[in-house]
C-alpha cells in the first residue's frame, strides 16, 4: 500500500509514517504517539481545524487498510502531512516542536526531491552506504533510464546528431534492438512473439505503470525484459556512456556511425552477440500476436471481475462464450476501477 518512513521520537521510541502518493499519512493513534498526548486530544484538535476551515477535510483524510493485533485488516482513517503539521502547531509539547522542525527540514525535501541523505550516518556506516549504492544502481538500471543515458550520449558526442531527423529515429530503433539482442538474443518483435502470453502473470510483462499492463505497453518489446536483463543493459550503457564522455573531453569529433561501430566493439568485448541487422520483418506479425494475447488477457480479467473462477484449459476450449455479452459490456474504466478498489482493500 505504501512506503514507511520511520520517524525517531527518542532513542527508544519511533512511529511509522506512510508515504502514499505525494504526501505522508498517519492515524489518530499514531499522531497521539507522535505528539505525546491522548487520542481524544488529537480528535478535538482535528475537529476544530476542520470546523475553522483551516484545512479541507475531504483532502486531509483518507481510509487505508491497517493490520490489527488480531491479524485482521481494517479500514482506518489516516490524516495527511498538512493535518499532522496543523495539529502539531496546536499541541503544546516538546515532541510537537521537534516534529515540526523535522517536517519542515526533511519531509518536504523527501517528498519533492524523492530522497534525503543522512551524510554523517553514511560516512560512519559503510554497510548502509553500500545498500544505498545498490539501490541507486537498481534505479539507474530501469529501462527508461538506460535508454535516456544512451540518447544523452549521442547528443553530447555525435557531431551529426539531429534529434528530429528520420535517420536518428531509425537509428534509435536499431540501437534498442542491439541492446535487446545482446542480452536476450532477440529483437523487440521477437521478444513480443516469445514472451507475450495471456496465461502468464501480467501477460509476461515486467515493466508497466498501472495495476496491469496497458495495450500500448504490451506492444513494446523492452517491457518484457527481466530485472537481470535490464541490469546488464545498464552496465553496457554505462560503459558506452563513459567512452562517449571521454571522447568528448578529448575533443574527438565522432559521428553517429563512429559511435555505432564502437557499440558493436563494446558488445563483442563483453562477450555479447552483435546484432548485424534485420533478416526478416516480423513487426506486423508481432503486433497481431500481442493483440490476440492482450484481448484474451483482458477478457479473463473481466470474467474474474464477474466472479467467474476461470480455468485456462476450459477458456481455450471456449467454455465461457456464454459470458461474452457481459464481458463486452464492461468498459476499461470500470475494469480499472474494480481492481483498484480491490488493491486498496
């Protein structure tokens, strides 16, 4: 549901703040611990804050699921950062003052920039520093970051780089397939043909934004790459970028063809197969394949929304054709809303 930000009240006491969306949330009970007062006192302050229109009650409160001591999940009211700070200004305690300072200095930075670094702690704890470095490597290995680095490489180093030209657009498509082929021995279209399968979790996709892949995401070969494959692509792109930056610093006048040839050498040096070009054109075939698989994947999601326990073998045999009208009547918006509600519960 969320990322937890531990807030250290004292050496022996802390409280977890839930980071959801672009702010943090906490229950009345958590707020009482935070400010060293009773929940009744917190409730009274919140009542007055909303009564005075200091905050919009609808925006400041959301219900999220929490696990109780009995192991069951219950929907409980949570209050956002604005409400926490507003209560903090009304509570007369050292802990409230301490939190207000921390919130101003740290939380807004964390939310706006995406990170806060405790430099003193990292200098004194090599293990934590290594953990941070590993996390950064993981984030940098994300597919869109990999290709962003490569694009930046060409902007910096290629003397004949023109981003709006057809040559550059065609070259990027080939470049991506060179990376795909290096780590999978398949081009983008072949990845789709090999891995797009409605029977697999999320249709075989690894990278997508929402609860499940969109049709557009399913039509993109790089979204099927595994974490390991993406990381290896990152390592290759880092080496490639270092070469380009070094060449630029030495004043070398490189063309896109020069950089292209250097990439081939780099792949060969690292023991990866070099993609020499397309021997057949299967993109149209791949698009037809993914269209069929995606329609099946979405129909099964709709059947499950209708409460049907789907057996994939029976689905293949057409056992659920009687539900087709009900399936067709469910819009994508309704489907997404249904599964978002399930995910939140």
